[in-house]
C-alpha cells in the first residue's frame, strides 16, 4: 500500500513540475511608473519592470498617461522668519502642483533575449490641476489630515524651495511642452525555471529633449537595473523584484542641489485571475533625491521616497494590453507625489509576420 502511494505522489509532483516549466516565470508585469513627484521629473528616474524581453522581430508600441498631484509645505526647525513677532518658523518649501504626461514607448526584439527601446515624453504639462478636491475629500473620509493643503487655495500652483544656505528654486507654470526621453538596452540573462527566477539586465540612458522652460536636467544620466520574476509553482501568482543604480552628471538645477548617486528597490506581486486578466501591485523605495533641501525641516520620515502602485491589466485580444491603475505615497507626502492616476495602452506584434499577413503577437504573459 505504501509503495503505490509513494509512486502516485511522485507522479503528481512530476506533473506539477512539468506544468510549472511550461508556464513562463513572468506575467503581465508591474506598472512601469517612476516617481511621479514634481521634483522627480527634473531628471531620469527608474521604474520596476518584468524581466521579459520581446522575441526577435517583435515590436511593442505603448502610450502611457500619468496624472499626479504633489503637495508640500515645510518650515525650518532651526530658524525664524526675519522680522516676525512673535517669532515664526522660517518657511522653506512650498510645492502645490499637478503634472500630466503622455509618453510613447517603442521596443523591439533584435536577437534572442535582447531588446532595444526608446521613450519620449510627447506632452508634459505642469500647473494647478484638478485632483486637489478629490484628495482632500479622500483624506477627510479616511481621517487623514489636510493641514498642508489648507495653506493654499484649492488647485493652486506654487513651487518655491529655499535651500539651507538661502538659495531659492522656483518653477514656472502652468506650462505645456515636449517632455524628456530615454533609450534602453536589455538582455534576458535567465529565462527562469521551477527553481530559478527569470533575470534581466537593463541599461537606460536619459535623452534630455524637453522644453527648456521646464528647467529639467540637460546633462547625462544612466540607470543600471536588475529585474527578476518567479512564478509560485504552477499557481497564477508571480513575484517580482527590481534593483537599480542611477548616476547623474548634472546635480544643480537653478540653485537646487541634487544627489549624484541614487538607488531604487522594488518588489511586487501579480495575481492572474484569468490568462488575460491580472491584478498587480508593487512597492518601491528610492534613496534621497535632493542633497540638502530638506535639512532642518519638519519632515517626519526623512528624505526617502516610498510608493505603492496597483491596478488591473487586461488583454482583450492577443497583443493588445490595457492597464488602469494608481500610484500612492506610503509614508511622507512632503518629499513624494501624493497621488497619481495611471492609464496605459500597449500593442505587441510580430513585425515580419504582420507584413506577411499573419496575426498579431502572442499575449505578454505567454
């Protein structure tokens, strides 16, 4: 009795292993959204990705829309406003702004496991926006304070930051214009197995082509990134992790001092409710962005940036993917964007086969 039972268990285990090996070690992937905060858009910023690369000859074209709101109001804890009586703290940082970005992304598989891509911020807008009331109402509903937002009228636009040495950074608005771009090259180092995650290596380079009125960086910047994913057995659950290092050539923008070396880490999970429908969520954290701006201010959690991005991804037809989600700060809204809306549309196809009359490419998770 024992031997047949052991044989049966072994066959079940082998079947499960074969099933797991038939499935890719990735799904539709996390939301590819970088820090949407107002000051983060001044330079290159990384985002979490699935390690999957396109097959040779396959092309993916994407349009991505991000609308975010940033609100910061911070005083100096060690200095007083000149001439104030009674003495009042010196006000240092005011950021009340909303940005909207439409980005186009094109990627192509050039060799097995090798992919090249280019991104362009076709439209970048910054101004007062419309999200302020929604955020205030949400904060009231969940019992979160709106103290910082109460200093300015609703949907106002104001950006001024005073460094500890007195230098002042400001940003004009409302403004609309061309945003910045980036070029990427990546290789799928490991496809993964039932015991090993899929692993991809990526080099991403900043292409500074934005309207100069925005005051974005025009020096070089490069991100070196590692992306991993692992399916749990043959379950419809995929885990993701990313780590990135970014080097910046330009570290001073209009009297705002920025950090030269930065690191990003992220981890996430995807639940494949259906082969073409997933719920995804991921958390990311980055090291400080500004070199000295927040020194001696009343920020609570320090100058580190934390976000959680979440939403739905669906593939209504092979090759077409629709993504709807949101991104929210986790700890301190002073140094991050407060809330953002995400809407993405992607189409993948086999360029050679399409020219020959074949059908669009397979689904992203296959």
